[in-house]
C-alpha cells in the first residue's frame, strides 16, 4: 500500500539558515506523482510542486528546491536562507496512477523560523 | 475568481444528528475529494470522485457518504456523526487525479 513518511515532526531554525524537510514514500506503482503543500498558520493549503515518477530532475524555484531520488524513494524539500514567512506545516503527498487516483499525505513537518 | 467553497465553515453538533457539508468548485474540474485533518496524522482522504456519478473510497471512508450528481458539487454527508469525527475537513478539486489540487478553506466540525 502507498505510504508517505515525514520523520521530522517539528523543526526550528533561525532566519537565514537553510533547512531540508525529508519525505520518504512507498508505492507499488511505476507511475506516480509526488507533491508538496504548505499550510501557513492561517490554515489554507497552498500547492508548491508536483513531480512525476519519470522525471528525476531536481527543481529550483527561488529559495525553494526539491531533490527527487527514486533509488531511495525520497522527495526532499530545501528552503535556502529561510524567512519568518516560511513558518508553516509542510506536507508531502503521493498519488498513484496504476491503482486508482487516491491521494496519500504524510503527517506533515511543522517548520518554525525564528527571527 | 477560481475557487472551492465549503459550507459551513464551523459546525458544532451532537452525536447522531445527520449533517451535510457542501463543497462547490467553479473551475470545471473533473476530480474532487474530501479530506480530514487531525493533529499528527496529516490529511487523510475520505472519498474522491473522478467525475459525475463516479466516486471511490479513500483511506478513511467509514461513517461518511458522498454523492456527485453535478460536476461542480461534492457534498459530504455524515448520517450519524460520532465524537471521533470531530476534525477539520477540507474539500479539494483538480483537473485530474494527478494534478495540483485546489483546496477549500476548511470546515471545523465538533461532534459532542
């Protein structure tokens, strides 16, 4: 069965530090999609990125970057030069393509960026 | 404005009193889904729908019902709510099952 693990429950960093949020997934499918979402203190869910299983190219978007490694079933998220506005809960999620279209989210990592 | 709306946003009810949480999207999306969010568990999918009249169970469907009679609406029904259904509920929609999902603002439900 599909599963997403985010082993870091809470992380605290000081502003301008770099921080990496870990995500490890399990799936039986060969075709699947991985996502990251952000939930700031206001509560809404904000989409950050989607990757498919055939695209292992790392992605960079401003201060955000993602490292997808199929060999270790990981899809880690790095924030460079963190800012207080990055404080949020971050969720990694998986959607399989071969056995239906249900989504599985990880338990989330709460990131606190201190001034 | 493209959006997913949920009503009500807050609801306090008692055990056994049937309730419906509505969800509507104006983006003509095929895929809609319901999640519950509980501390330490992240979001867990309750039901999803790939199109009108097509629904399927997610990971935690027990105690919930859904229907998809129109493309834009996907109500969540609790026929006999129990205290363990106290949670924060999110509706979401997307063009397909593997696309970015757009989430509603959430409904905080308390069952006494």
